[in-house]
């Protein structure tokens, strides 16, 4: 690994740790300070207890919110992957019935009642074009990409709110 890459990785890691600590300090510090306005601190131990309490509350809330968002994103990509897999087999066998089934699934996902991410919606449109042109190779690439995105979304729980915005 070259020196530039090592420096880049090192500085990026330090930056991410710094951002995480800033987020925690601002949120937990703000909540602790705000609680001090409502209920006076009686001792230094009282301050530490509130910091611990608010930090635990912040971690639980962060985990609940981010894990649900990650599951939603993974579900979107897995649905795209499954539809693309059906479309792939339909195109490989040139089966018009299964092409119709795949297009029906795509139309259902593109309905306004389904809350898919814009990138996922765009890929459903591309998948429909691939079915029309019988583009097996592009569908295979889409399956690989959707699978990668679904796996990646399962790893995002480790990032805080601020790190998600920066990445």
C-alpha cells in the first residue's frame, strides 16, 4: 500500500471518529445541559449520572431508528433483486408469461403507494426496459448490484446520523 493511501485511510478514520465524538458530545452535552436548567445539579456525580443516562438513551434511540431504516433499505434492494432474478430467467428462456409476471411486479413496485427510494424506482424502470429488449447481461449486473446494496445497507447500523450525512 502506498504512503498516500495509508495517510488517506488514517486521516479518514480519525475524521470519522472525530465526527462521531462531536455528535455524541453535542447531543448528550445538550441534553445534560438542558436537564440542568430543569433540575439543578447537586454534585459532580449527578452530572456524570445524567451524562450516562442520556448517552444510553441516545444509543438505544439511534440503534432503533437506524436499524429500522437499514432494514427498509435492504428490503427495497432484495425486492429488486428478486424481481430481477425472475426477469433474468424469463429472458433466458424467452418465456412471455413470466416476463409478464415480472412486469406486473415492477408495476406494483412503481405504484405511488409503495415507498421505494428514487434510485430503486429508477432501476425498476431500467429493468422493465431490459425485459423488453431481452438484455440478460444487464439484468445479471443489476442482480449483483442490488445484492451488494442490500448487504451494504445491513452494515450501515454502525454509522451515526452525522456520519451518514458525511458519507
